[in-house]
């Protein structure tokens, strides 16, 4: 499989991976937001997703963008703004 070298495709790939992390870890995300330890709880899952993303895109594109981190914030954090938390 060829590496992704177009920014719009890389952005979609990052969002798809972050969506999978969110989908399969819903309870951990809720608990992490409620307890203000989201990134500690999801460290392994987020890093696994990051590695999958990194292996999917060209090294140059990976080095020049932060699409995966932005997708994690957009999909995993921002979409859970309705969850009660002391951090909001």
C-alpha cells in the first residue's frame, strides 16, 4: 500500500483513526474526562493510533503536520464536551 502524500487524505486518515480510538474506548474516555486523566488513561491507545497514522503517511508529510494530534482533540476531546468535568 502506498503512503499517503496528500494533506487532505492524511487529514481524513488521522480523523478515521481517532474515530476508531473514540469508538472502542468510550467508557475510558468518559472516565478520563470525569477524572481529569484522559491522556494517561488512553496513552497506549493514542500512541497505537499515532503509530498507525505515522506508518500510513509519507515521512515528510508526517513531519510537517500535526493532523493526528488535532484529530484526537477534535474527535476524542471536543466531542465529549457534554460530559461533566472540573476541567470545563
